[in-house]
């Protein structure tokens, strides 16, 4: 495609006429030519025609002949030049069309790439904003978590202290309740165990042996307690005979229990001899107040500690455990393992136990 030399608009080469002087192409309408019809090859555009010299000085015959020869040679030359210009214009036309198409495609691609870049830039901006908001929220959440952890730690310390004190208080209350339930109970050890034995009769016989009058109405309940232990191997029992389990007795009156305990302390060497029991070797009788499981364990550990530290006294009274280094020392009450650790860890002066 080429531009019209008159109006400057694009047009196809075949749609216009070319000047054989300047080779400029014009619309037919722009130079006053009919839309159809053959145009002479020597056609000259109005601009070139205006530049031609005047013909008044060329009227002489010699100049006329020379002018004719010159015009003919010019016509031939212009005809050849017109053919060359037509081929060149055709080549230039195809090249311009291809370049215009390539440029148009390139511009379309550039516009599409620009649109994609704008969309990508907008998405990246939104992504940055979203990441920034997420970071802000994460920082806020971390601050809240740290604050809650501090509060939980502080509360846990307070709650743990209060909980521990509550647990200790409840344990003491339970132990006190269990102890009060056993204030009428005694435990008799050393009585041989036989099949089809009468536990009530054995208890009444033991009380009579200690000098206390008792009948079945004074007994609320009585039974052997604990698991059957291993066999004895001499000393105070027949070899191969299982060790007898202790007798747990609950009496109707606390006063009767106290009388039985005092009598057992007075007659501390009493045995099962002459009690009318089946044939057996006499065994020493032990009558003690019955302790709770916790106090029984504390009593055993307190006895071990007094033996290790050479304290003289360890005893129970009304279900509680007491220790004393000697007759001039104060009496200590054992309620829990911490009392044993506290009392015996501060003592360093051993005393011989009688």
C-alpha cells in the first residue's frame, strides 16, 4: 500500500495513476482523471507539469526538431523508467504489507502482554497485602498466646498451691474419719488359726486370760484379716504351719476397748497356753489398737526411724502415732511422711534404746 501524493491517504497501487516524471501515485479523482479508462504512459502529475519550462522560446525549426527528438527520447526513457518503477512498487507493496501485518501482530501481542503484566502486578500487590495482613494477625496471635501462657502459668502456680493444700486437707479429713471409725477396734495377734474355729469364743477366752469379763453381746464384729502368709520355721510356731492371721475385733464400747488394752500392757507376757485351743505350741499374745492402713504404714516407718536414730519411744494412742527420743524430750505426733522426715532429719544425738 502507498499514499496518495495529493490527499495523503493509503491506497493500492492498482487503484491510482503514476506520474512518469516523479513516479508519485495519485488517486484518479485527486488529479481530475476519470475513474475508468486507459491513462497514457507519458502522463505527468500537475506538480511536474507546473515545473516544466515555457514553450515560447522553442518555436524555431531547429529547436523544434531538437525538441521533438528530445521529447521522443524522454518518452522512451520515461516508459522504461515507468516499467522499472512498477516492479519496484510491487515489491515495495508486498514488503510494506508484510511489515504492517508483523507490526500489527507485534502490537497486539505487546498489548496482551501489557494487560497480563498489569493483572500480574495487581495480583502480586494483593498477595503482598494479604501476606502483610497474615503477618500482622500472626504477630497478634503470638502476643495473645504468650499472654495466655503467662496467665496460665501464674494461675497454675496459684491453683497448684491451693490444690495441694486442699488435697492435704482432704487426706487429713479422710484419715481422721477412718481413725474415728476404728476407736472401738482392737487387733489380736499370735492366736493360732484352725479350721471351723469360733472367733467370738477365742476373743472371750483371750479377754478372760487378760482378766477382763466379756460376753458375745460386747462384740460387734470379729474376723481374721489380711492374706494368709507363709509358713513359720520354728521358734514360736510349728514348722510347716501357716502363720496365723490377726483377729480384728470391734467392741460395743470404747471403755471396754481401753480396759482390754491396759490389761494387755499389764500382762504383756500372756500366751495362748491354757486357753483350751487344739493342740499347739503356746504363742505370745499381742493386743493392740487397730490402726488405719496409712497409720499402720507410718507406724512401721517411725519404728524403723527410731531404731536407726536410737530414739527410745514410739507408740500409738487413739489411732495416732507418737515418737519421743527420751523421757526429757518432747513428744512428736506423726501424721504423714513429711513429719518423719522433718523430725528425724534434724536429730543427730543418738540415744540407746532399752
